């Protein structure tokens, strides 16, 4: 079927979705909030980042164990964010305040590690779509 999506394409689609959230999280609280539209930023990052599945299971077998571990650690850090650091809000300043909460520090540091670890996957992704 010509409309079928391959495992490789599904992997890279999830990668694009995931890496966008990770890039935002790695930013300063102000830049992250702005990048995410200042709308419920902390809650959405807390909700969406742990939804990554194909990146961890790696059905196309392009990731190293260190890359998978880095993602898993990020997911664990984000899942541990307490409710008072991810309050629902549509107010820009409140989004920034949420992202400034000290509970986001480890996740922000780990997001930067994930970006470095996944740089080779970005190259493979670019080759796939070329």
C-alpha cells in the first residue's frame, strides 16, 4: 500500500515531535515558555515528554544504549515534576514561573544531555528525509 508508513518514518516522526519538546525544555525558562507559546508550558512538557515510545524501543535499531538511557533518564526527571511546578495556566508570566521552579532544573540539564546524545540521530533523520 502506498499510504503505509514505515517503521523508519514513524520513528523519525516521533523523533521530530520529541526533539522539539526537548529543545524547548533545554532553553531558559523564559525562552522555553515563549517557544511553547506561553500556554500551559510546564504541564504540557510534563505530559508529552514521557509519551515517547519508539525512541526508547528503537524499532529501526539506530540508537545506542547510552542514547536510550539518556532519554529514559529525561522521562524519569520529567515524570518526577511535582504538581506545583506544572500548574495549568494560560498566562505567560505564570508559565515562566512554573518553568523557573527548581524541580525543572534536573530535567533541563538532562534535556541538554539528550540533545547532545541524539545529535547523530538528527543526522540520520536528515538523510532519511533528503
